[in-house]
C-alpha cells in the first residue's frame, strides 16, 4: 500500500522555468492538499481539493495552479518559477471522515536558482 | 496572522525526560487539534489528536493536555527515547468536515542518550 506518492523527489529549476509536481493517492480519499514547508514557517496550505472536480485557494496560492485530474491525482504547477518558491512541497490526502487523519507524501524538494 | 503559536522552536532533553511542547490558538471556532511528527526526509504523520470536549488524551507515551478557556494545548512525551527525536507540529481546524489544518511552526526535539 503506497499511500501518497509524490514525484519528483528533487528538482532544480532556473528562474522563469515551469514545472508540474505530481501527486497520487491509492487510499480512495476524497480530499487532497498541497502544502509548502519552509524553515521556521511550518506547513502552509497552497491549494486544496475537497472533492473530485473542485479546487480552492489556501493561505499562499500566488504563483501556483492546481489540477484535480481524477480522484487519485492532484498536480501542482509553477508557471514561472521564482527563488521565493524554493521549498519542500508536500501533498496530502484525507478520507473526508471526521475521525480521519491527513496522510502526507514524502515531499518534493524544489530549488529555484 | 499566525493562528497557532507553537513553542519552543527547539528542545533538547535527556533520555527518560519529559519534553513538553506548547501551542496557543486564537480562533475560537477551532474544534480539532492534532499533533504531527516528522522525521528528516519524510512527510508529517499523525501522532495524536484531541477535540475540545476532553481535557486530556493519552496514547502510549504521548499525552495531549487541552485548556479550552486559555486556548492552549500541549504535548507531553513520557520516558522520551532517542527514537522520538523529530520535529513536532501542532495544528488546528474548524468545523465538521473541514480538514484545512492550520499548523504551528514546529518544534525540533532532540533526545540525547
């Protein structure tokens, strides 16, 4: 049981380049999330998808777009990367039950030079 | 505006000691308070969670204490072990069916033998 899988694990981009971070979950969860983690800043929500077909902005959405491709997959796109987007990105999923836990992937470490 | 304030930023204890991590929140609508544990190179994982209808919850060596009037909650780790060395995040969310967690900035715990 893989849980939440993120690809790639590491990526280096130059300023202005674009890329898509991929996330897939095999737990049949309804909700999916993208967080970024920066030193001393905790985890900040970028975008989320409460269910297939819906997406909403979180705390720090500027510079990002998302696509909920189907129930399993939720991608995060950087159209024109900036050094301020250097971070570790985590995808997470939630079953949508009141007693359920947020399940995280192991992250994508992105460096923008 | 930081809605969940976590302290200390880092903590070093001897094996067998009882590290305590504190969190305070501002939003009185918060009704779910989980703690996540994160090891280097991994995503956060749910450790223990509490709802405001109880003042304490224990799971193994981990205890959450909750003070609704003070809007504070804390994590205690009994008989701490070197394997407990990790970063711990408190979090909070509001409303049934809402899984948009607001995270504290994290506490890096080191348990030395």
